[in-house]
């Protein structure tokens, strides 16, 4: 095999050059303290960086996922609160305007009263706040990082104003006025009620006793007896309202039909019921609550002398006490009850006053001695006493209805009629106001003597009747008004997780 001499030279030259370059490279490595292991070190660095990047990337992705989950949870809670606040903001405007009560009307002005309506409103607000469709240029500038959507929204518990036989309504009314009521008047009311109870002023036996006296006098048929109280009895037949009001014809003729109101529906078991529990207070707390509730009724409902034109009944407080369907009947009932109370109090005063007892005895003796019937003196004396007490009671009621005041138990200075004026039936005003309790105070006493549940039910009747008179509220029902709700809400994300939230909201 022959080899070109020139090729050998070239090969030798390359080997020489390569050898020299190798020598230089070894010299460089020796000079700077390196050797051939640098290549393996570079490989280790690459693996280390790759592992670090994997850890960092994993941490970064975990942080992103955590931010998404926590952000989604926060947004779900915020949207839930906004949704509940939104349905609470849909309180019934007329109920608030007339009675300062806040409640959701579940009928929303329709004939259908159901919590399904409120759930639909809640779902609407939740869905609206969970999507980004209304965000400006949302398809180009934003991306839904959380991917939330509403899966379920329902009201687990509701508190209706008529629950617990109206106790919820009563508590809401108390909250509406609690800050404005002083409890000093409660002590006065308790004192008045104690006086009435101790002296039996509410028993109403005086009129019955007077009729017995008159019947015993009439039994003496063998002689003609001129009953000294006959003129007053003739006046009494005119009716209490004609005696105590200036113009009976100008009294309110308003009436209501109570069968379809809340009280009638409660008696028939045709009311919606909530399922939210509430605690009960002590006897002392319930007494204070009833008193404040009465003050609420006196402030927000009309009565004789303080009527509201737009109300279904003008004498609403009288209705709370009497429970009749018309203003005339309610006022007549309260006036008769007031007359019985005043007659008992006035009779008690006459019995305790020796001077007036002497006048009564002299008048009875004159009437009986003239007909030679002295055995009738005790009977006629009792009839005259009760007649005088009744005449004074008529004056008292006239004064109260005219805005005056009458003390619960009278004294010499506050007594008005003379015996002769009373027996003649002259029931005109004779003196000025003597101070004491106003008509409003006597209504306080009667309301305190009324059963709490009955008083509450009648008050709810009045509220329903008044609201139904306003435009768009013909089907209004208090048993469709929620003062508190508890909602169960489930929100899911397209990234595979979901949140369940339970929230309560109320107006107090």
C-alpha cells in the first residue's frame, strides 16, 4: 500500500498542531486550577436548576390555586351577604311608612304569598353578582379567574310577624319605639291598676245594684212612689254617646269586615307559619314589653280626638279594647266601660264623704216620709247615691272626651255636680278641669287589663285593614311578612370545588 508523501506531511503537521493546542489547553487548566471534572460539574448544575424550577413552579401553582380557592370563598360569602341584604332592602314601604315596621312582603304585591317568591328574588341577586356579563369588555379585558356559579339557594328558616300568636309582631313594634319611651309612666299605670284592683272599680256592680234598688221601689204598688232618680233614668235611656258627646251625628261611621283579616284566619288555622325559634322573657320583661307595645299602639293608631283620615277605623285604640266591627260600637263600648269605672270610683268617694252622705240621707228621708214609707229609706238612699255617682260619671266622660282630665279617685275639690243638679238630670258643665288622668291614660288602663294575645291580634287586624286600603296592597297579609330569614346557599366553581354557606339576616 502506497501513501502519498505530501499527505503524510500534512497529517504529521496536523498532529503537531493538535498536540501543541492540547498542550496549551492543559497548561490553561493547570494555571487556573481546573481539570477535566468541570464537565461533570456543569451537568450537576443543570439538574439542580431543573429540580429547583420544578419546586418553584409547584409552589407557584399551589399559591395560585390557594388564591383561587380563598378568593372564591371570599367572593361567595360577599355575594351571599349582598344577596340577603338586597332582599331585606325590599321591605314593604307602606308598612314602614304607616307603622315604622320593617318586613319582607313575600307576596310582592301579588295574590300569591309564599317564600318561593323570596327565594326567587334571592337567586336573582346571587346570580347577578356572580357573573361578569355586565362588565365592560369582559370578553376582551377580563377572565373569570374564580369561575363561580350558583348551584342552590333556599330559605331554611323564616320568622313571620304573626308567629307565636303575634309575639314577633309585638317585639318588632317594641323595637320600633323602645328608644323613645320612658318607663316612668309604667310606674303610674301600675299604681292606677292597683287602685282599681284593690277597690274593685272594674267589677261594674253599681249599675246592677241601681236597677235592684229601682225594682224594689217599684214593688210598693199600694202607694205611689216618686222615685227621686227618675229624671236621671230617663236621661240614661238616650244612650251614653248622646250624653257624653256634643254631636253624635258627627261621629265616625266607619266599619270593617274582620272575617278575612288576620285574627279570623288565625282562629281558622289559615295562616302561614315560620320555623325560626325565639326566646321568651321573664314576667317582668313581658310586663315591660306589653307596656311599651301599648305606647306604640297609642302613637301609631288613632283614637277619639286623635283620628287618622286614611285609617280603616278612626277609633282604632277603642277597637283594640272593645273588638267591635264599627267605630260607633267601639266608642260606645269604651264609654260604657269608662262610665262603669267612674261610677264605681265616684260611689266610693260618696260613701267616704260624711257631708255628702248626709245630703243623700236627708233627700231619702224626705222622699219616704212624705209617703209614710220609712222602711224604704235605706233603698232610696242607695238609689240616690248611685244616681249621683252616675251623673258625676257622665260629666267625667264628657270632660275626658273633650280633652280634659279626671282623677281616678276624686276629692272635694275635683267633685262637680250638686245633688239637686244630678237628680234633676241637669248634666251641663259646671266647673273647669280639675286635673288627673287624661282619656289617653284611661285607655292605657283598659289596654293593660286586656289579654295580651287578644290585644296583639286586634292590632294586627288594624294593620292589615289599613295597608289594604293603599294602592296595590289589596291582598296584603301580615302572615306573609318576614322579619328574619336564614338562607342555605351552595356556590360551585368550574375548577372543581364548591362552598356551602348558611346566613341569618333580620331587621333587629
